[in-house]
């Protein structure tokens, strides 16, 4: 039960933030918003304020902002279809923007709490290759074999992937830049290649904000690398893609591991949601943006009925894919 409550809070937060982005910008550019809904299916609760119905629906998956003239023809001057193209694109992008913003805020809070590991060296083991090469506490690693190293994870990944017995480490020491040839050894306990340094941890708001942007960038790169592996056939979609059931399971695991893990997972899912919604897939925001760009090129809008049919078919395909992924989620539970 606690897992379900945690999952409902996480997914609810992501949906509300995403739809709030659409809602806020729509209101800002003067579009008439008919409904702000959290969830899909039958209404559980509804309250009208001004011209907008605020509703909570029975199926806790997704949500939407219903705007005048978004999916149908409308003569109302405040309809979505009668606003400038840039205003409409801004409304569509706003949902994903809010997901990215939420992730950055969450990650900033995490890094401010636990600190940000830097490439400044806090200590060197006496029997380590780094010590033998003359690297000292207080040095800052700036490159490995000529490749810029901005984060400790980048340093460790390069060391792990390197097949050489020695690597060239560039460090800053005060105002000097030094090149050190460092041996690499395998730590059997950690099951990874090391040079024997311990990195410093910085705990400040500035470091936390910078760390959150770096982590967001890393997650975005990982997601697009996954898409690349899908097209090359290297990805195991049955194991690496999660639907609603899989997400609930992941939230449950994170909940048992502690609040920080739940927050990290929330940020990761939020970034995923932001990217997925910007892809040119029918029924998603990215597809609607594509239609608006086509409208800008043609100088006239696409027939609303034809566009609506494309989105309807796309929505059906998305539901089918979600059911298939959910089936895989259930199989993984047993």
C-alpha cells in the first residue's frame, strides 16, 4: 500500500507539473482553457472556477489541459487555433519545460543536501599508482589522455574503459598544469580499474545548481543513447523499458532505499517525460509542434479533421504499446 501511495504521489506530481506548464502559458497568451484534468477516464471530482473546470479522474495515468479550438474548428478569438504559431508552440513546449525545471529543482535539492563530488583530489592512497606518479591531495584532475574530465564519473568511466596499463592524467596544482603518467590497477573488491584517488565533496548552492544541470545533461544523453541502441538493435527493450506497473515497482524499490532515491527516480522520470513528449509521435506535443511548423511553411493550417485523425490513430498506438509494456512489466514481477 505504501508503494502505491508513493507511486501515486510521484506520478501525480509529474502530471500536475507538466499540465501546469501548458495551462499557465495558455492563460498567459490569452487562450480559453475549458478543463484542467489530472488522470483519465470518469470524473471523481470537479470544481469550476471562472471559465475552467478543474477535475480529478478515475484512472491515475496522465492528464490533460483542454483548450478551446485545439482539436476542433473554433471561431472564438481566444481559441488555440486562432493564436499566433509561436504562441501555440510555446504552450506545447511548456509542459516539457516544466518537467525539465522540476528535475533541476529536485537534483539541486539533492546535491545541496549530500554535496557534489568534484574532480578535486581529497586524498591519495599511499600504495596507489597515483601516489607513485606524484599526484597529491589538492590537485584537480582536468583531463585523462587529453580528454576533458568535467566530473568524477567521467574520470572513472574513462579509467574503466581504458585498456592501457598506463594513462596520462592532467592535473592543476595551484597555477601549474602538470602531466602525470599513472599506472592503472584492478580493484578486485570494487570490480573496477582504479588509480587510487579520493575526490573532494563540495556542499554549496552554486555547486548544487551546477551539478543539477550536469546531471540533467547526462540523463538526456543516456536517453538518446538508448534510442540509438534501439535502432541498432543493441537495446533489450523488454528489460529496459517500463510501463505504469514497472514504474510503480521502481518507485517501491526506491522508497525502501530512502527518500533520496525516490527523489532521484522522480527527476529521472520527469526528464524522460519531458523528452518523450517532444518527440514527433502522433498524439504527443512533439507531433503537434511538427504540424504547426508545417503550417508555418505552408502559410495555412492543416485540415483540423485530418490532423485530429492522425493524433487519434497515434493515441490508439500509444495505448497498444503501453498495454504491451505493461504485460512485460507483469512478467518481470514473477
